C-alpha cells in the first residue's frame, strides 16, 4: 500500500502522488478490472444488476478514480515527468475502456437483465448502459470492431497532444515590456508583471497570454502597438505561425477524419448525428435551426453594438479604422464613458475571501445546507477544501465535499472547470453510502503587495458558474452512480445549473453581502451597482453572435465538412463562411481560433458547443421562476429554491432533463426569458 494511487480508504492523496506511481498503479488496477470483466462475462455469472455492480462496477470505479486523480494533476500541476507518465499509460487506459464499452458478452449480459426487477434509478442507468454499448461499438464485428478500438486510442492521443500544445504555446510566450508601454494597465497587473520579470532576473515587466494578464492589457493598455503584439500572439497560438512542434493544424484534420470514420462505422452519416444521440436535441438540423434563429434575433443588436463602437472610436479615441486588437480597448472606454464606471473600479470591491463568503451565503440560504472548511491532502498550497452539510433530526449530515483551486499559475491549464473526484453511490460492495466529491478549478490573478486577490465581475460570474456544476454533482440524492449528480445528464442540459447560478451575480441582495473594498472595507455602493446593471447587456448582441459563431462552426465542422477529402485550408475556410453568415465584427486573416478551441478538440464538446446556448434557454427560464416569486426586497424565495433543488439538482441524471425541467417549471422551456435577460426582447428593440 505504498502507492498512494491504490489507497481508496478516503480522498485521493494528492500531496503524495508522484509520476513514478502512475504505471504501477495502472498495472494493478487494469489487471483487477480485466479480471472483474472476465468474471461477470462468464456464462454462469447471473445477469443481475447488483451482482454485476458488486464485481465489475466496484473494480472499474476504483480504476476511474485513480486515473481521474492522475488526469487532474496533469491539468493543474503539469510537469514533464508527470506528462510523460500520463501519456505512457493513456493508450492502455483508453484501450481498456474501449474494450469494456464494446464487449458483446457484457452487452448481452446487460440485455438479459430483468428490467422489471430494477428500481427507477437502476432502470434509467440500465437504459443508458445498453445505449452506450451500442455507441461504444458492441454491435460491430471483426475488422470494424478492431478499427473502432484503434480509432478510440488514436483520438485519445491526439486530444491529449492538442491540449498539451495549447498549454505549451500559451506558456511559451513572454513579452518584456518597458514601463511607458504599460500606460493605462491596472496597477495590480503591472505589479504582478514586474514580480514575474524579477523572479527571472530580467529587467522590465513580463507579460504573458494567461487570462489575468492578457485580458486587462487588451482592455486598458493605451499602446495599440502593445495590444497588437499580445493579440497576434494570442490568436495564433499552436498554429503554423509558431514553433512547428506546437502546431495543432494537422491534429485537427486527423481528429475530424477519425470522428467521421467512427460515426460511419456506427451507421451515422456524420459525427454530428452521432453526437446528438445521447443529448436533448434530436438532430444536427434542429441545432443549426436553433442557432440560426437565435442569430437572426441577435444580429440587429450586434450590428447596433458594432456601430456604437465604431462611432465612439472615431469621435472620442481618434481611431477612424479600429483593428481587431483595438476592440476590447474601445469597448472598455465606451463602457466607462456611457456608464461612468470601469471594470477596475468594480474589481476593488470584489476581494476573493468576501466573494467566497457571499457565494456560500446564497447557497446555504437557498438550498438549505451549510458549508464548512474541511481537511484533505491537496496538490498546491493555494487549494482549499470544504464540506457541505445538511441539518437532520440526528444532527449535521455530510452531503458532499469540494476542492477549490482558484489561481492561475504555470503548468495549469487555462479556463475554469468542474470535475468529479467521486460520485454519490450506495456502494454494492459495502452497502455504505459514498458521498460525492468535486473539484472546482479557476484561473484568477493572485493578490499583490500583501492584499487579497481581486476578482473582476466576470471572475465572480465564472466562480458562480463552476459552483453551479458542483452543486449539481454534490446535492444529488440519487444512489445509482451512473445517474447520480452530473452522470447521465444530457450534455446539452448539463450547463443549466451552472448558468442558472450566474444570475445571482446580478442581484443587489446577493452582491451587497459579497463586496468589501480592498482598502476601505466599504461594500459596493448602490450607485455603482446600478451602473453595472445598466451596463449588464452592454454588447450582448456581439457576445451572443460570438457564441453562435463558435457553436455553428462546431456543428458544421462535424456535419458538412468532409474530412476525407478536405485540403489543409478548409477548416479556416469553413470558419470564414460561418463568420460571413453570423458575425458582424471582422476577424483578421491570421487568426487561428480553431487551433486552441480545446472545448471541441480536447474537452468533450465536439458537435456539442451549442450546449451553452441551448442550456441558457433552460437556465434563464428556470431563473425566471425565482424572479416571479422574489420577496419585496428582491430576496429569492426559499420555497422556489427547495423546488429547484429537488426537481433539478437532486434528481441528477435519474430522468430526462426535460422531465426534470417540467417538474420544476410545470411546462416546457421558452426562449423569451433568455432574450429578456440579455436585453434582446422585442420590447427592447430600438
């Protein structure tokens, strides 16, 4: 038991896991899982749900938990040694899951299970299991089956390489600026840049492409030349404009080719058709129609937003012909002029500790739980650990636990995400209830000069978003692992709880409890909040069109693009067509957005990026229920919170997302709440 990856007594021993533990742990767990598979597929083994779970699910759950810990460390604490260990083990891990998912003996065993003897949760899990065997290639034979397995292994390698290239290309860039170039850049960003240069023994100020540095420079730096330098580096990451070994172009083409081949092996015309099978959407055509309808509604607002920016740039900034690297700066200046406040002013009130306290307060109030500090081994000193409890007649009952890793750093993947460490499960081996554990990962700037970290309002919204995913995972009351929490939830509905939580970042009753000026301790003034609210839908037309551009490009890439006959420039040509159709803001020819589009090439959103917009319709409509039942001072209704918790969060994947939505709302979702929330309802049209 000296290998920490083989210790399942409680939480992962993140502080003890080393690269040299990976291969031996995979050896042991793979052997166990393969032995379990042989046991349950033996002809004499009973086709009983609980009997299979007790042997196979217990073994594979341990395997996935250990491998999940390795994958997590690879994302948040990447080192050359860990990366090598991860990549060496990955083909074997992928091969096992592919073999399991396509095992016709196992498929036959599940089909022989007496569904009438199962409870409702088990029936849903069983239905998904049978479907997943079909999608996993269990009905393929001979060469087709072998080819399917080879495709899975190669895709896993390519996705991992894509992710590594994106991270390495981001980390590789540095620009050492002189102080005059940084005019307009916020003081905390300048201090951090100076400290980064000093740490390397270099003069000047080190600027990087990590979001806490890149975004404020683009928004606030007066130097157009500086903005151009960073912008060009950012939009050409992992492309032919950088080191050849980090160029993702060829990987993209091969990934698309393999996905197309996989879909055809399974009897689908294209990967888009295959992708929607387990989703709410019924077909790629339904998705593209949804996106194009939304684009037509948003376009007039996007055109108006762009006209505003152009006029302001010419009249107030002397920019007759703004370039792509100017738009963020122009946008920030127009917002300051129109609404008399800046992101920098707002940021001074959002200190990380106060924001966390405010987030916890709304969650505790609305969902009738308590959040407490807890102890667990962590992978970085900046990581915090908490437990969620519910009061019962017997006392405090643990509902779930979570890690919070807020800060950006080298070796940590960009962006923000929630991942599960383990799921809620009434364990078939011990009969004990296993409580769920989540990881919430963000990339915020650290505090400077001894002060707490300051968050932008966008950072606050991101934190609430990821916490919404976490609540979906942790507040579940489902005991069947494969449909508890986020498991089994349709991918295009999984963003409902996360986007739902973002709405609270715009409620005065919530915000006043989570702000405290970094120097004076004063809460956010009501007058400043009112300006923020007035600016809430600032450029929402442009932002909506941007999301639709990504979503439509993704779906068309997986439906109308023929990877087998495509030429090297065809991916960018398709993006150009999509931009011509839905975008109003021009993009430069050198931009290579697809080369770092990790969501679809290494993050599980392939032919599914539309899920953000699809689920936004659900989340806006769900939040409208809270608006309809709010108290006199705008405080949310506890009864509505309880109903939402029970209908959506606690149900997890134990029934369809539409059933859960209707259980909460009493009807199917409607688009009007989303348009109203984003200032694009018909009554708002100018």
